[in-house]
C-alpha cells in the first residue's frame, strides 16, 4: 500500500483518477504524496533548493516498505537539476536502492545497491554496489594534518566504482567477510572558477592523472547491535586488512589495515548514547594517489555498506566537508547523545523526532608510528533527525569547527 495518509497503491500513481479524485486537496492527509521542501546543504557541494514529493509504501505492520522520491532542484554551484530515487525495504533481511540524477554544470550520479542477509540468520550474506559519478565540486587543501584552509582548490572527480561483498556468518554475532572493489578514477577541472584548479596549485600531487585500482579486503566482525539501521543497544567491532597490487589490474600497489568500533547504550527510552572509534593505516613507504588515502571530513552518511562494513576512506568529522584533511593514516572519535523528543503516528507509520548533540575529534598523519591523538581537531554541534521506524533516518546536522559553522543534511546515521 503506497500512501500519504490516503492508502494509494503504487499502480495508482499512473492512474489520472488518482490526481483528480483525491478526497480533498485541502486536507494534506489525503494527498497522494508528501510535498517536502528540499533544503540540502554541504560545505563542499553547496546548497540545494527544490521540491521533493515523497511517495511512501507501507506494509501490514505500518512500516515503510519503499520510498519513491523524485525531485527538481537548483544547486548554488552546478545549477538546475533533478534526481530520481527509489528505496526498497522488502524485509528486515533485504534492502536495495537505485538513484540517478544530474545537473546543468556537468554533474551526474548513478548509484545502485542491493544487500541481503542483513540479519545474519542464514550462513551467508551478500552485497553488490555500483556507482558512477562526475562531481565538479570536490576540494583539496594539501596533504597533512595542518593543511591550510587558504590553500583551497577545486577539481572534478569522475569515478566508476563497483563492489562485491560476501559475508560468512559463523554465528549471528560473528562474521568473516571478503570484499572486492574495482575503481576507475579521473581528475578534471572543476566548476568553481573562484578557486584554482588543484593541478595548478599542487602540480606534483600524486594521483592527478587518475588511475584504476582493484582493492581486496578481509573483515572480521563481532556485531551485537539490536538494529543495523537504527541501533539503540549493543556494539560492532570490525577489524580489516587488504590492499591492491599492480599484478591484479591496479595502477599501483599498497597495503592497509585498521579497525572500526561502535557502541550504543540506551540509558532510557528517550536517550541513546552512541560512540565510534575508527583508524586506518597505509604504510608510509607506499606512494598512493591522494584519492585513495585516508580522508577526514563530512557527515559520513552512507559511507558504510548496508552490511555496516567500513568501505569508504572518508570519515565523519563535521567541521567541513569530505577531504578537509588527507594523509596516509587517520584516527577519528565520534560521540552522540541521541534524544527522542517527540513521537507520533504520521502517514500510517510511526515517526520520531530526535535531537542529538555531538562531538567529533580526528586527525590524519603520515607514519604508523605517530601518536594518533597528539593533534586532534575537535568539532561540536547538534543534529536533528526524523526517524520512520524501522529503517529510515533523515537528518540535518549543524557543526562548528575551526572554520566556523557548517550544515549537513541527508539520510542515514553517520555511524
């Protein structure tokens, strides 16, 4: 049943009578969609304004089973554009989504993800992911933990990325996983004429010519969370190691290892304390492109796989956007106090408003032997989250860091 209070079926979207026989257009609960004013913000990709009609399909338990959300928008950097989104939640064990969009200033994005075995009830789990993007808004400030904000440059990142992940469920809590991630990268001139092109200010930067890499990774996980999407109890310990080699369809060779630790403690029904520690190391004698190094910055939403493996090299630090600090290694700590301040049934599903003060602290560094907490960059702020149980989280996070206030918005928790 696809609905916005009125209980419309998905096929009814293409029936003209749906749009002319709605009970009353003066009553929003009978509309065939939820008209959401779109205000998406990011320190790197700019501000997006638009209209987002959201069509929700719910099941017999009044839980969202799919979301169709097209939009028409205007972005302050790439101009007018639009996006089609379809997110499906057929069960607690399987999820998938498909997104495609573009904008006037040479910006395109296509992404598809399918995951099954999320609850680890079977002996195996699988996730497949595909991404193509051409994003002309990327920034680069230099390498190292003390890179200067005044050295800001701009480039366009064109990327084709795939992932196949197989998870062996030894028990419901203990898993061993293998992931293969082919990636093709090109660096081009960006859309911001007010900033120099990265290749002009940093002509010797390794990776400006793009390249390809087929990364393999092994994971050992211990997962006791009560929910993958909206956890309130338990934790996750993930140890990983991997790398790439020129003999296996890569432009360069490197190795890496690290860990991801998450903990959730429900103090009361309305307060959950969530914490995260993450570290990634690449041996310093390896010359890798800047786009494969460890990145600190951004909100981190969607950076993990649906199976909660840390597949991205960009980590949550809400003092600026992705790539504010880049080097071989990274360490970051995050702490959130997720407080439920309002709950009610809306549009035939249970909705929650959450306020979440947070603290982020992290740094990048070049050598494995360096102290990972000697020069942390602290950030504080508060997040506002709208939750539709049991799978959906939308957020607006306000962070304050060394360069002032920043605003992030999107879907999913940062960790």
